[in-house]
């Protein structure tokens, strides 16, 4: 049975997240869940920079990086208004990554920063100009020489990725988020929600347009 770990925004350092750790999200993206028929809908990877853990992921609208504490905070805020909540599994590598492997991992991911997020390659079964989360992470892991995948990276769903890599990781740890009470005003909270919604809609409209080409 997975260990249950309670996180708060006051104690982000309570979790040990070594280089190459994976974050596996369930119920985080309804379009992905619909296309793949699975509850695992997103994957991301963690590496350290300047002694601090950073998350790399391909997410609407593009590939990005952000500090791990900021990522925890985002998830907690999203879960405060989601039903069902997004759940997160932490997969830590059984064998620590070498300095050379970490460097190759970073080089692969840094080269993709800013690339447009798209599930078009997965849906159509051929490469596209964009990249989706499992494609991004599987490509990065393959660059280290540790992993080989059964399919082209663009054809791997988050759930399939999870199935293929879990044996090389420690048993998954389930993370539960307890959001810290916010002091933001109603206007500030509303602005943040609409800004996020607007960004997602912009990506969705462009993604829909590319499918028509």
C-alpha cells in the first residue's frame, strides 16, 4: 500500500525529492482522460538547480520549469476548487542518477523549454510541432540512457508511461495537499482564476485550429 504523506505549504521541505523523481497526476486533465481512457493524466520530472528542486513539465500552453514549492502551491490552489481532486504520486528512482545522467536530463529538457504543448501527435499517431507531457518526459529519460520505450515518444500516454517506468522506481508515495489559508482579496483570487482560464482557452482554441489543418 502506498505511504500517505500530508503536505502543507508551511513545510515544503518535508518531502525528499531526488533528481529524476517523477510526479504522476491523476484526474488533472479531462481532455487527456477522455482521449486515453485512464485516470493518470499528467507526468512531470524534478531536478535540482542551485541546490533547489525544480519541476519540468509540458502543460497547456507550453513546456515550462518552476520551483517545486511553487508547484505544490499551484496544485493545492487548484484542488481547493476541483471535484474530484487531483491526486499526485511521487516516484523516486531506485538508483540515484549520476552527475552525467542529471546533466543529460537537464540538457534534454532545457532544449524543449517554451515549446508548444499539444496532444495532436498522440491523437493522430505521428509527430507534430507540439509536445505533450508523456512525450516530453519519456524523451528526457531516454536521453540519460536508463530507459527504452516500446513506442515512439509521441505515442505514449501518461498512463502508459507510468506503467513502463514504475518498476525502476521506489513504491509510489501518494501526496495529499492541505492548502494554506489565502489572504488574497476576492478581486485578486478572481483575477488569478480568470487569467488561468484565459490562458487555457487560448491554448485550446489554437490546438483545435491545428487539428483542422
